[in-house]
C-alpha cells in the first residue's frame, strides 16, 4: 500500500485537529495507492477508542472501484491495533486498517481477521 505525501498530510492534520481524542476516517485506495482521504467524525470522542461516523456518500467510492481502508489515530501509543481495535473490528474485518501515532507521526497498516493481526506493508512514495 502506498500513502503519498498529500494523503499523509491530511491524516496528520486531522489527527492534530482532533487532539486529545482519536481521529478517524476512510482512505480511498486504487490499486493499492491512496488517492484521497475522507475525514470522519469520532462518534465516541475518546483518547482510547473511535467509532467512525462518515458521510454515507463515501461508501459509493467502492462502486467507483476504490478499496476503502479505515484510518484512525492513536494519541500517544504505537500505531498497532489495540485490544479495543481488535475486539471492535466489525465491518472493517479483513480490510486495510491504517493507524497513525499522532505524537511521533509513525504510520502503519494492518489487516485484522478472526482476531489475528497481520502487518500490511506500506511503501514509500
């Protein structure tokens, strides 16, 4: 997966704007390349969890050939899925799951399936 400077900047900006709570949204990928970020709202504002609320129109991006990845920030913990992330994966199971450490700027991608967390490689642009 490739997340270029423009999309990465949008992720960082959203995470900073939502501090001290986690930010969340969707990343639209085409052929593994992030083309845009759709900011969401954390319906359960917290430093430890997120509940993505997104404009319903964003789901139609899949009809346009995009793969949707969920994004959220961790305020200070490493960009690895927490126990809460794994337990509340819901409809994000098996999809790309991107986490930003808002304090350090470290970005990582994962897939979570049946309680198992696997790294999804991020390539530099």
